[in-house]
């Protein structure tokens, strides 16, 4: 049996990883052994959020275990159909939608490429309201499923806000998502400066020092995800790549450990060879773990 090349930093997934190892002998990812894409129904939907219409697609497997809304990262992202298909193949009902101001969705997209601040308090709260509007659509489709949020990168600030304001959300999965403030993330990103070899010449202690103390290039009110996370009682899973140069992963993990000591049901996994892209295109391992975790947690939440 080949050696798994990631490190799990939490105990609740020990049994799940044993299952994952046994499936490796079959040389098959979990995403290849479940529902056939031809058995998955799709339906285009529009829904309203804060005065604008958002457009998306629902992926409905025949026997869904849970339902999720996919929350975007920072770019001008349309609906994430390929990722939604992967989730649906694993018997997860999915709603993915075009981000506000992108594709068929109305509204105004905010981002540095158009000269606006996409991590302002106002914009992050607005995107959280969009996610919650999508959750409400999912609930209308199926009232019997546990509903969660699955997101990437910038979603680390959006998902906690949405979950803190919507009791329908019962779990969350966050790929390469920060648990630090928006200003701290910018300090780290400016320090790494896109250098793919950054971790070959810098230590975590050095990176954390700059993240905590560098002067801010921009002056705006920071969003701290820990404010919302500290109010939540739902389970959450974070998946990190140790080579990430967009967020300081070790500092994010330290923050999660503090919340875990406070009794929060938060878990995480660290993948030494991965960077900021912990999605399926980089490796199937984080995705497979996320699927197993969702199904396990749903059984706990909805026995």
C-alpha cells in the first residue's frame, strides 16, 4: 500500500483515512465509484438577493446524503459546474451560482481588477447574504437534507458570516480559507509577493512576524472571521496546503486550535505538498476527505 503524502492534524478522521487507504489499493478515487453523471438531474434557477437576481444551477443526485451551496473565492467566478458535478457524483445535492456581477447574475462585481475592494466589510457581508439566499433556495428544493456551505479562499471570511446569520446551515467545508483578518492576509500576501519558492528561504516564524506587524498598505476596517466563528455551534472542516503563499497556514491553524479549545467542533487537515489550490484539480485527496467528512458529520447532525 503506497504511503499517503499528507498529514492529518485531527483525530476524528482517523477511521476515515483508514477507509481512504484501502480504496487506494483499487487505484480509484472516491469520485469514480459513486453516482453516474447521467443519473444526476440539473436545473437552472434564478433567485433574488438584496435586490438583484442571481443565476445558478442545481445538481440533484437520485439519493443525496446532504446538500451544499458552493461559495466563491475572490475572482470574478461563474458557477462552478465541474466541481458541482464531482460533489453530485458523490451524492451531494449542489447549488452553484454565478457570482454577483458575473455571468448571468445581476449586480456589481467588486475586485481589484475593476478598481474596487472585494474584501471590504460591506462586500463580504453582501456576498454572505448571497450565499444565504442560495441556501434558502436549497431548502425549498429538499426540506429533509442537512445543508452546508463549501467554499474556497475568500470564502473563509464569507462562510462564517453567512453561517452566523442562517440557522439552516448545519456544516461548512473550507478549502484554503483564512482564519486571520483581511488586513493580516494582505500583509502576508504582500510579503510573499507571489514567490513560489518562498518557503524554501523563509521560516514560519518569520512569516508570522511580518503578518502580525507589517504596516498596512491600505486603510479600511478589517473583517476577522474569528468573530463569527466564535458564535457558531456547527462543525467545520478546513483543508490547507502547507506551501500556500496566499495565506499563512500555520497561523490559521493556531487560530483554529484556540477555537477548538473553546469547544468548537472544528477540524483541519494539512497537505505538505500542496499550495493555495487544494481543490480537486491539484489533488483528489482533500476532496475525498471532504466528502467522507461531510457524510460522517451529516450522520451525526441528522442521525
